[in-house]
């Protein structure tokens, strides 16, 4: 078998990312002792981590815990525990893993995760988020606030949408003042929004590097690795420093035209979350064909920064509201996702689209057949549709998935060589 | 004459086809069919050996061997592998030159393939997670009714009022069938309903592509006349069914092998085993 | 009394009719007027009514349509009603409708809205964001959202909606809701006078009949039902809970009763029972509609309200109707229902009440398996 040569994004940044995440878990462990710092459970998508900085509070991200477990092949035990309690086979496995962990006292690092000061459900499109946090609140006894973010049903949010979210953000501030006994630090909050703005600029530049040929990093598998600090440290100086360093490292690679393979053969846009329990295996299936993701929708769940939007420290509440309303993939409507993918294919010069349907997540997956229809029949872009799950290891059929991927690249390969031969013939004719 | 062999190792049966090109056209010289059983490598070897014997050609005269099917990586004596999707498209195009859509119903999976003018794969969809639309579903249904697999097709053709089957789960359809039997429905109507349900399910999958004529059916289930009829009824069009439908994957693999011999297809698609030993 | 049976049968037939004959009739009688479809569960029908339109609640195609095309757009693990609704659109069954409205009940339904929008650009598709918040701010938001919808309805050919016309519409739907509450009270008190499948077709026909007509039917039935000859049965009193967006086949409801259950409370027809009282007719009617949604909605799996968690609401239902058992009837792949089941079950266990979980699909043709489960359950309660 030909050997697969990949240069994973494993510069110093990779280690730094690990350290940052460990620090975060360590802070959460400390908070388990006396509630200092206060902690707020939040969802990744459209998260308002800047607000927490105004209280010196730390986020808890159940989704990050769930994915960490899955990557370490530890998600099945908590999922089964949740199913024993009555959760269905077809409930989102992220939720089951998280609830199961709470039931069994499992955490990603073995350190403690505190009972949150507030369970803040930032409802940005994912209806499962609401149920999830209702259950977390019931289980932990912590107070719950559902921040209802109107769905982006038109091209832009309405004035009423923005006003509604801003009013709720301010309610959250009042609530946190009561729960933490701390006064909201406006200056610290503004600085946090400023940090976010800078991190977003850096992240956007990083994302644009994958427009180069070859791309210096994989905008799906490697981007996911970089996403942790994006959610936890976006509004902090550590985040700014981290992304500055990441940008520098990648810039060097881009200048040196160093790709992740010795030869980049295919450029892909990836849609959908990865199968975390089989992250490595899944990556290898594409690496075999020297296929590099140049863009992905999943890496924009926390925020869509590549098209110019930034948090604005001069309009902190309004810009946070805009981020939650319009600038993350989950609160945007399905057709806007088609457009996002189309832009990626065009501007990042991709050869094909890979749609990964995940059983757990109807937000991503319900209607992906129509998405495929749009891209193959209307736009003529080769699109592969594969299925598994993002968290539950029981739903990955390795041989079948590999088969589909191989067949897809066989036909792409054939098309490439046929057009190459055609061009050669034209030249010699 | 250039000689090549395609070996298709399926979940239930392994097929081998020996193809020859004497410069005046490609011909199928022999075929072999064995049960796969537990030892995939042995089954593949057995199919290959039988195929050579049937053609009267010694194995060392075979210039190139391409393996396909789910067991293709276990064909240790082969030179390269291709997925069965590519092979079915190629094979169907060879045997029915106007083919633009292939519907393949095998033992464990079913697929639809959009085929280009040279037999290349333009697009494909697969159902490989569940047995609906596969030979397994039909085998199960046959067993529940105590009928042999050979009879279910002709039986379904005699349906006058096919029953409605809602479930596409191989396991749960059993209780549907038993329920209808208890209601006194005719075996013909039950089988007719089962075949129609599978046909609808398969075409539902196929509609993710643009179904263009000529439509060729491949795979083991193509031998079931009842299924062909059911598909034609739901599609509203006639299907091509080659007598070699069951060997389509092996034929396609053989064609790729011949090409490799003729060195007309250069690409990194050819994934060669480190040990390309053919004994 | 024959009239009663005939009414149930004819309404039952109408429920099965995918060509929407009553909608087509109404359009013929009101040339130029619009019919508007709403996906479950709750919809502010009063807005469309006030704009001179016919609001219709869609409930998928049940078992009457083979899914031949929708499967290619929506794959596995998606509930049937999403697929049959897509299939209806793809086979022309939704042609009588000029607009379709969806709301924030779940992810699958929401994606369906936009998939239909792309494939049927000639139709007006909109998404109503019903709030998952009980903060006071959500009332103002919802009022603004309703005004946005009114503007769209007017723009697409509806009559100008005035405060008075909206109040009139609200008054009518208040009346409908009152009559439906009365029916449920009658049924809970005297289940032998009104079987569940009967009340079901009676109430659900309100999904597609003009509300004025529906009120007339409900009123006349309420007058004659108390005198209906009926024998008390020795059945167990059951609450059916299921977040019904997707509806069970009628046969399944009859089966539950035939197996020995008196369904004394259910959430099968939640759209017509959404509010716990009348919507006030004083003041700004848009504000009143919005305020009622946030403050006076009954509990539902598709609406977040933690001031009074759903499981407490379930306990109240059980006590109010002196129920013996709970049957959780959940549509396959209905995520909101699956989630709520966990905490509902916990509550019912705390109350010491027996319960049964049944999964169904709107497309069921053979009922043996499910019949066995229900009969076993009933037997275990009766002969214990």
C-alpha cells in the first residue's frame, strides 16, 4: 500500500492549544471548591463569552466535554448510562454523553467540573440545546436562563430581533450580578469584546490561508483542533496571543508553499460535524487520496468570521446580538448554508463537496439530500454523501464509508486525468 | 492475445471473469462462481482458479488481475483493486453500451450509478446501512413464507392485489408478512407487495441522481424476474438486464485489468499491493 | 343519533382526503382569496383569518401517500410528517395553498421550511419565530413578529387587518377553543358518550374547515351528545401524551380504546386547545395574542417554559382526570418528544402510576405488534 504522508498541523501551536485547554479545565476544577471563579454553562454556537468576562466568569462547554470524550473513545459508557435512564436511541448523542457523564461523574481530564452558577442556554437555532439545558438544570439544580435568539428567517435580522436579543443580554447581566454577587465590570467587558474582535480578524486571516494552493492546513480536521481556544479564549489576551502565533506559523507555511501532503491532489469543502469517535480513521480515508479540506461549515458554528463580521467594542451589546443572530452557522437558515458552501467552492477553489450526515444532529442533517441535489444537479459540483454519527461510536461503518470515499475519488481522479488527456490531445493536435 | 481477470468478492458469492483482447475486440472467455464463506482469500483464489480452468488458460498467462467487492483487499494474489461502483459502471457500459444509469441490487447493499459515455462514474448513491433493497431482504421474506429464493420472483408476478408494506426493515417486515398470512392474504399478493416495496425503496434512493435511460440492472437480485418487473412498473420504463448481471462487477474489474495491461489508463488510482505475487 | 355517527364518519373521510376538497370549495366561493397552510403545532391562525384568508393546519399525508420523491431530500432518522409534507409539495398536493408558514418547533421542521422554499419559489414561505423565552421582553418581540406576518399577509393579497377585524377573528377562535374545552370535559367525565377517535375527527376537522363552519358543527354536537345512548365500560382511565405534530393513524386511536382504555386526556389536538382561557378582546389585539402566547399557553414539548415545567403540567392533568395510567405515544424520530419522555417518565414513576411507551409512525398498515403491547399493558392493570 502506498504510504500516506501527512503533515498534520503539529507545530508548536498544537501543543500550546493543548496547554490552554488543560489550563481551562484546571480552572474549572478550582471553581468546584468555592465557586470562584463563577462558571456559566453555555453552548458553543453563537456563544456570548464576552459577557462572562465582565464577571471574571469561566465558561463550561458541555459540547467540548462531549467531543473530548468521543475523541478519546470514552463516549459509549455515558451514552449507555443515559439510555438506561430513558433517553432514546435517536436522541442527540452529545446530550446523552453529557448527561451520562454527570450521572457517572466522568469528566474529560478526570478533574472536577463544577455545578454552574448559571445554565445559560444560548438558543441559536438548535432546538436540542433548549432540551439539553433544561435537563442539565433539572439534574444539577442550577438556575436556567434561555436566551431566545430569533432565527435568521430573512436575509438580515430585523430591528425587533436585535432589540429583543440586546434586552435579554442585559437581563443576563442583571441575573449574573445577583447570582455572583459581583458588579458587572463594563470596562473589562469592553476589553473582552475588543479581544474578540482581534481574534476574529486573526482567525479570518488563518481561514483565508487555505485559499492558497497548496493549503498550509486542513480547514476541517486541523481547524477543529484550533477551535477550542476560539471558544474558551476568544475574549481574552491569551486568545489573541495564541492566534497571533498560529497565524505566524501558518503564514510561514503558506509562503514556503508547504501543504499537508507532499502533493495536494484534491481540495474539498466539508459539510457537517466529524465522527469524533473515529476522527483519525476518518481523516486517513481522505489523506489516502491526498485530499485537503480548504473550507468547512462546521468550523463556523462558533462564528462566521471569514466574510468580514467582527465584534465591535463601541457597540458591544449590539454586535454580540448580531453575532448570535446572524453570524454563526446554526442560526442561519438552510439556504444560507448552501450559499456559504457555494462561496467556499468558488472562492477557495474546491474540487468537490463532502456531506457528512450525522444521525444525532437534525439541524445539520435534515435536508442534506436536498443540499446534495442542489450542488450536483443545479451547480454540477461533485458531491459525496456519507453517514455516521458525531459522538456515538456504534454508528460508523468503516468498510462502507471507505468504499464510498474510494469510489468517489476514483471517479474524480478519472475525471481529472481525462480532462488532462483532453488538454494534452488539444495541445498536440 | 492479452488476458486479464476480474475477481469480485461479494458478501455471499465470489465471481471471477476471464477476459481476452485479441486486438479485434474484447471478449469474455470464462466465468466462475463460488460461495464466499468465511475465508475470503480462499474463495477469491478458488474463483480465479476455476475461471482459468474453465477457459483452459494457465494462471501464469493471465497478464493482470483486478479485485473488487467488499473483500477486494483480501485478494492477495491480485495486482490492484477498484471499488465495485467503478466496476459495475464499466461492466454495464461494456455489456449494454447505451447505459446511463445502473441500478445494482446485491446481497447486502444496493446502489444507483450515473454513468458517462465511456462507462465512467459521474455520480452514485448507496444504501449500505440497511438491508432494504437487497438480496438479504428478499431472502428473509422468502424464509418467513417457507418459499425458496428461486420461487419468490415468479410468485410475485402472479399477484393481483399486492399488499401494502410500510416498513423497510428486514426484521420487522417479518411480522407484517405473518400478519397478512393470518389475514388470509394470498402468498402471491404478499410477495408482490414485498417486491413492490423494495422496488419503491430502491428507486427512492436512485432519485437522488438524475435517472437517465438506458437503465441497466446489475447484481445478484437481477436474476429475480419479479424484481425486474416491479422496478419497471414503478419506473415506468424498461430495464436492461444482461445474462451476466451477476458478474457485472467482475466484468468491470476485468476491463480495468485489460486497460492496465494495455497501459491506456495512467493514474494514481492504481493502488498496487507491495507484493504483487500471482501464485 | 344516526346523525352523530354519520358526522363522525364523514369528517373522518374528509380527514383522509389529500385533495383538500373543503379548501378548494372555499377558494371557489371566494374568488381571489388566499388559502394559507401552517405546519403544526401552534399557529396564529387569527392573523390569516383577519386578513380574509383561509388558514389551514397541515398534518402531513398520514398513510395516504407513498414517499417516492421526498426520500431523496430527507434521509433517515427524520420523522415521517416532514417527509410526507415534502412529498405532498412535490406531488402537487399543496397547490391550493398560496403560502406556507412554519415555526420554531424543532430542527427538522425548520429545515423543511427552507427546503420547500428552494424547490417551490412560486410559493410564499415564511418562518414564524415563536419565542422559547418567558421573559417580558418576548411579548414585545412576538407582537413585532406578528405585525411582520400581518404585513406579509396583506402584501400577498390579504385584506387590510384592522384592530377590529383582528378582534373579531380572535373572538371566533376563542369560541372554537371554548367549545373544544367543553368537548374534552364531556369526554373526561363520560367517556362512553364520546369516544376519543370521535372527538379526534370532530376537533381535527377544524384544521381545514372554515372556523365559522367548525364552530357550528361543534355547537350542534355538544347539544346532542349528552343524550346519546351509551354504555359505561370497565376501562382504565388513560392520559395520552405525545407532542403530536405527526398524528397517529385513526386506527391506532381506535385500537387504544378497543383494548380497554378510556382516553380521558390527550394532547392530540393541541392547536385547538393552545390557550388556557380566552384571549382578551380589550386593548391592542396583536399585543393580546402575543401576551397570551407567552403567559397563557398550555404546556407543550415544543415550547420552553420553565416557570411551570411540563412534567408538573402532566401531573396536573393526571390528577384532574383521575387517570389510572399514562401512555406515551411518540412519533418515531420526534426529538422533542423523546427528550421530554425522560423527565415525564421520572415524574410518573414518582407518582407511582403505570405507564407505557409506544412508538408510532403515521404510516402504519399492520397493527398486530402494537395491539399486543397495548393489550398486555391493559391486562396487567386490570388483572393485577
